[in-house]
C-alpha cells in the first residue's frame, strides 16, 4: 500500500480505521504495545482526572525542565496543531519527526482496527520512547482504566479533581468515575490524589492494590496569603513561593499535586527548590484562564463541564469590575449545556453562540434554544448566533467597549477556533 507522506494525511488515515470514534478497550492497544516493544527506562508520571490534568502536566514539565532534565510530555487535546500533543524538551515536535512513528504503528497493526486516539497515542508513545529523556509525563484522555495511555505502567499516578463528565462511558456519579480513573494507579507505586474531597472509590482502590497513596491534608498540603504560598510534603517544606504563572484559584490545588508527585520520585529525580520556584513562575499553558493583554480584556478558557465552568466563574468574579462581559460559547452536544449557561448567566451581558468544527458539537441555534430555557426571569442579556468561534469573536470585538471583557469558553474547539488563524486585532470603538 502507499503510505501517507504528511502528518495531515496520516491523521486522515487514522480517522478511517475504526467504525467508532471511541472504543474503550486495552486489548488491541496492549497487543500493539508489545509488537512495537514500547517501554520506558526512565520515570513515568501518569496524570488522570476530570479537571486540572493539563495544568498539572504543564507544571511538572516546567519544573523538571528548570531542574535540567530532558522531559517528554504527551498532552491533549491540541488547540490548533496536532504536534502540540507531543512535547520534547519543552517544545512541540516537528510534524516530520512523527511520521516514522505513524508508519511503525501502521506496519505493526496489520488488520487490527484502531481508533484515532489509539493510533495517535501509540505513535506519540513510540516517539517519546525513542528520545533520550530523563522523565516522561503522560496525560490520560478519557477515564483511565481503558484509556490507551494506561497501556504504560506508571512510576507515579496523579489523580486531579474529579467531576461528572462523559457519563455515557464513565458512569453517572463521582464514585464510579473515580473508580475508572483510579485504575491508572500501580501496586507499590506513589498515587497522588490532589482532589481535596476525593471519591471513596479512589481511596479504596489504592488500598486494595497496595498503592502508596498520598492524600491532601494527610501527606501533603498547601497554604498561603495574597502575596505568597507554602507547600509541605512527607519530608519537605517549601515556603514563600510566588503564585504559579497559570491564573486561577484552582491552580494551587494542581501545583500542590505536582509537587507531591515530584517529591515521591525524589530518589530517582531530585529537584532543587529553585527549580520549583522558577518552574512555577514561568509555566505556560494556553487556554487555561489565559488573559490576553490588550483592550478589551480577552479571557480564553477551555472550561467545558460544571466544575471547570464554576471555577471559571469564580475567577472572572475576582477580576474586578467591567462595564459589560461578552461571552463566545460553543460546546459539545453531550455536555450539561444548561448547567454551564446558568452558572455563567450572572456574569454575562452579551452571548455569542457559535458552531464548532466537529459533528459532536451543538449548533449555535441549539445553544441559543437552551439559553432561552435557562435564562433568568427578566434577563436583559442579548444573544446572537455565529458560524464559527472566530466569527463570534470578531463581532464581539466590534461591539465591545475597550473597558469591557470578552470570555471565550465551552470547549477546546471553541478556544482553538479563535486561535487557529491568530487573534484578530482588537480595536474596539470608544464610546463618545
């Protein structure tokens, strides 16, 4: 057969290999792992959870890089370019560097059907396994137990905040979702739980398999005031740290879990305090309460479930006064759209609903219909529909006053849609 010769062609090929977009099973992935000889000789940190995974991974990477280690990171989904998912040495790999690994997976799979996520995960894992690294960080996609990332045995599992999401695959409550995510833990290995109120199922599973469980308030903790914060673990304390460069009240929870993970691997991967301070000060992750300089104020956030949107609302409320807030919102049809809109309703004056470039997304008209159902009685908020996030943002910029605020949220596709061709020049009209 004629194999694809570009990354774009390979990704198109991957989309056609399986009848389903999601087929939760590890049997096929495990078989391909063995055929490809995938294994890591360096420490592996696996990060699972509902919210905070990407931020935790970014903090782990930034601190380890500042400590002088060669770091490989698998993070997802991407905002604009697929290569964002595979980072080596702090930067996305070049598309051309991934091609041999896609070809290797294709040659090894034979007639085995793989989903897009399974195929691309195997290709990225092979890319990381082929690189000279000191640390590998893997972000879990959906759940944990049957996620393709779980084909790799971890040296340290991190479970971030758990909320209700993807109920059709993971279950309808936090206990069942927690059990799915807890399956990334390994017997005798550190299991860091940064959720302040973890489901009982997570704790019980750690005990059942004999994982080395680290819990907030028992094995590690954080505290702080308006100027600085402190962290303590089982055998280490770091005082007077500047707040992480990633904004938002929830980022201390993520940072605390990241530090616990690094502390648990200290014998194999020692980290100096200065590397911690600098790493947290320079960490960068687009789309996580990202405030883009300029006027009007522009906030980008991939929040797309009740817990993350609640955190977004708190963070927005703490920003201070703005005459008006404009929201660009696009979301997947299977999300709790009414709950998300109702949570943000007190903060938003003008809604710009947009379609997204995926069949899973709700149309702009569907979003508007939900808003009309949940809008508070007597609401004076306006609402418009648009064909894309970029079009929605352009109109919002055209109608907003320089002192206003624009918030783009609801999905990775929503934020990615406004970043895809670069943010438009902000030249909001002044009110005379």
